[in-house]
């Protein structure tokens, strides 16, 4: 959340506000906000929603005006104070009370915290954390969903549900599952399969939902201790890293079955069969299941699926040879977040294996290095409309 410190008029100088400005009678509030932010803080923004207040959606002011709080997405620039402000500061969810807000901005600022997406620490491998319970809500199944400002838990992605959600403890009580949720401008929380928009839609706030028993629900606003089950996480991380390595080995070992330029190549320069044909991916403890479709369009693109399937055992042996050479390097795996700490950041898994780096967009968790994978085996089996790949670690 962006806070800015006013320089004028004297009555408000030194106080912090949610930046904005006055809308002329008949003017459009969204256009006015975009204009004010450009003039006062030199940033280009786009309005994506609002923070709804108690006065028909607005917030009270004492001079006959109301405060309308809109949420924007930063399009370009970094906030640079002009004449109206002498400082602009980004506040993390936990830092909302660290600045002296002008009185009318206190309520909206606190409400805005609930519209900040959950900050996630699982990309860096975190297993523990302490956070504030921002939302505690009954779910369909009689259990309770807990949203916090910041978490080490990895949630199941609703759009591409490959890696199961983490399990663990919240204040010592069992977290049975961890799901992706969204909050809309009316404050409604939608969880898992109920989410009706694509991943990362800026109109929604994207949050991690920890599923606990009703008796274990924390008190709203209080701090909670979060602890991920490290053994379950580690086994899923090994399965996930093995899954991505197996995908790249599949690409390389099947390169000779392409008769034309493939529509896409992977980070190592091989035809990206994995991404072109994948239908389903399930990360399991120490393994993965992937289903691929070999339809007419793949054949037209130049991939000879019949020849591949006829030779699938030799191809699997070739892929396993690549995998054992890669694993033997013990290469470090890391997740780039681009500096974005939120749940829906575009993250990328990178691992420098011989012959070209493994680089795959990925929202999951991974083994810290390849010494955690003693051996990676793959098996390909024909299915009704293509083939499936079973990957196993150890
Ligand atoms: Zn992944």
C-alpha cells in the first residue's frame, strides 16, 4: 500500500494519506485519481477496484465531501513526491500502523490492508512464519478458512492445480489444506473451484486460505504462528523438481520425432513437447503424473507421436540418461519472483543443468538443489488420446 506525507495546507502538513485528490463536480473519480497520481507522484496507474466504506461505499469526511478509495495497478514509474508531498512510502501489510495517518485516512488504510494480496514466503523455501489473521470465515465443508497477511504455506492453484496445498499447523492446530482464494470489491471471499476469474485478475485480491477445524479458528486481528509440515513439503518439492526435469528430458529425447520447426522451444533450445501437449499435471510426494494429448494439431505441427510411442522404452532410457547426468551435478534450483512478494507474482524456476539452463514458469515449491534427488525415473504409456508420463524420485 502506498502512503504519502502531505506538505500543505498547514492544517494537514506532516500527516500521511492515501494519495489522491479532489474530484470536480460532474468529474469522473477514476480519471481524476489517475490524473492526480500522475501529477503528484509521477506514476501511471489504472483503476482496478475500490476499498468499500460504510457511507454507500464511501468513507466519511467532515467538510461535506466523502472519501472514495479506489485500488489501482501501477502501470509505469516509481512514486516520486512532487510539491504536495515530501515523502512516499510503500507499506507492507504489517506496517499499516507505522505512519501517522490523517484522521479520515485511518479507517480506509486499515480496510485497504485486507485488499493487499497475501505475501508468500514459500518461493524462498520458508516453512515457518508469524502473521495476522485478516479474515476468518466458514467454508462449505464446515471448516474454517483463515487468511493472513503473510504466510509460508503454498496453496493449491485453482487454475492449474498441479501441486497440492501445504498442510501443517496454525497456532498448533491442524491446517488440513491450503487453497487459493479471491476477495472482490463487495468483500466476498471465493475459494478454490468457486473462483470465477483467471489467475491474477487485478480486479480481485488474491489470498492464501488455510483450512482449519472450526474449534481451531483464530481470533480476527490476532497474531498466529504458522508451521508447514516440512516432510510433506520436501517430498512434494522433490516431486516438482523431478517433474520439471522430466519435462525437459522428454523435450530433448523426443526432438528427433519432429519433422518441422516446432511452435515453441524450451529454455535449452529443444522442441517444447511438454508445454505444447500437456493436459494435466499432478505433483505427488517424490513423483509426478503428467498426461499429454497428441491430437491432429500436434501431428500437423510435425510431431510423429506414433513413432515416439513405438520407441517409448528407448526414449525413456535416453531421458533417464539425461536425468542422471543432470542430477549428478547437484545443481542449485531457485525460484525468481522478480521482487514481487505476492501470491500471484510471475515466478520462474531455474536450475543450471548441463547443455543449457532449465527455466520454467512455476508457482510451486522445489528442492533447493539436485542432491535431494537421488535418481529420477520416467515411464511413458500410451493413452486413448496421447500418452502419460510417470516420474519417480529414488
Ligand atoms: Zn512447476
